């Protein structure tokens, strides 16, 4: 970072009549140039007289905002003249609308025909709701860009404050990050169903995560179909949304600091609202644990299913084992896609960290990967369950 400071000399002509020479200075202008980024201007007033300091500070903040806004205008104008970026956003909208429609249809089929165990249906529908919310967030962002692309007259009016961009990214990303808790709920519930496969149908407990759900179903496959207690289901659904709940509380309590820094083009992956430490240290390990749980469910259920010819099992036991085999493959595929997406997004973050502040084709590709990848989970979700 290169910093240059310019002290504005005393101007006695503009000073108040009762001011002594050099007691009234305009202040200091500091220009910061971050390597590979934009110029940021900071203006500090140097008033030594009795004055309204709060109004002067407000004026200084406004001056800083206007300076940064002026610097960002050319970059913003370039973005909104780039047809390639528009096509990416239109593609995201089309993909999201298709994914939302398919997810709604699949959820309706599961509710209508009650093919799966009640716990599993609740968890899968809960996962579908999270995917829909995530798709709605990206659709809103792409739709706003598309409308602004055809209607804007002044590029400077489209510049956003960095903290607003970070706040949107913080909330939008929560629907992405919370998916791991749904996969965990599924894995735990299936694991319990595997252990209690003989009686699970009569107790139907909803546990903490998708991956655990299938693993448990594998272990208890003979009684799993007999478990049915609603308070566990409520707990599991609430747990699956815990990331969104934490993010919303943090957003309302002002976790993200406010400043007057501007950003030419708001991309979530470039903002301060993305919790990369959370993705790296919680999401990835949890996803790997879920993957191991689903593998356990599939292998254990397949093994016990092959043993059906050598020992007697109830109809419920047979049904639970078949359900474990079918659903573990489905959810494991979705979980694998989710892990790959998170890894790609983290890699994109590091690539962007070494890019300059200009908007170019690299960021366009990364935007497509970041925003367009989430509905692909919906596509896998639809293709596997239909």
C-alpha cells in the first residue's frame, strides 16, 4: 500500500473573521493506493476553532464517499456495457427458475405420495426449501443487474457501498452454508434408522442432520420405520436452519462495520460478507463426515439386504433397507456436488485475491461458477428423486 499525504495550507481569506492566522486550516488529504486495487481518498479536516465538529465530520465522510464514487464510475460503466456479464446473469435466472420449479414438483410428489419415511421426507423437503431460498437470492441479484443494464443512465448511480454489498453477501451466503446442516441431519437420521431398522417405523425420530439420518436408518433398519415423535422432527428442522438464524441475528446486531468505501461491482465472493473461515474449518470437515456416514449407510444396508435370504425379516425391515440403499446414493451425490462447489468457491476467492480491482473476464467466469453452481444441486436433487 502506498500512502501520500497533502497538507492544505492555511487560507486566511476563507477563515472566520475572529480566527488567528494559521489556526484555520482546511485539513489533510491522504491518498492510499493499494497494489492491484483502486485509489481511496481520505480527507481529514484540520479545524482548531470552535465549530460544529459533528457536522464537519459528516461533511468529511460525504467528501470521501463522493471521491471514491467518482473513481469507481468508469469501472461500473464498463461492467454495465459488458454483454457477456449480462448473458451470465440471464443464464443464472433461467437456471434458477428451472431449478425452483423442479424442486417444488419433487417436494409435492414426496408430500403427496408419501413414498419415504416421514422423517426423511421432512428433511428432504427442508433441504429443497433451502435450495429454493438460495436460488431466489441469486435470482434477485441477477434480475436486478439485468434490469439496471437496460435502464440505467448514469453509471455512478449504480455504485454500491461496500458494507451493503457485504451485508447482502453475508445473508445470501447463509442459505448456501446452512445446507451442510441439512446434509448432517439427513446423515444422522438415516444412521439411526439403520441401527433401529426393525422398529424405526413406529418411532420416526428426526435427528440433527441428513447424513446422520441415513446412517442411523442403516444401523436400525429393522425397527426404523416405527419411530414417530414430532419434537425430534421440529428440533432437526430448526437445527438445519441454524446458520441462517445466526447470520440474521448477526446482521441485525451490526456485526459488519459501516464505512463509506464504495465498490464498483458487487460480487459476493469479493465482499467481506463471505465467511471463508467458516467454509474452510466447518463446512468442509462436516461435509466429509456426512460423506462417510452416507457411505456407511449404503454399504451396511446393502450387506444386510443380501442377508435377507438367510434370515427372516419383517416387511418393515425390508422396506427400510431398500429405502436406505436408494436414498443414500441420492443424498451422497448431492453432498459430493456440494463439497466440490465449496472447494471451487474457496479457490475462486484466492484467485480473486490476487487479481486487480478491475472487472475483467476472469471475474466473469468466477461469477458464473459461484452463482450458477448452486441450482445444479437442485438439478441433481430433482433427477435423483423423480
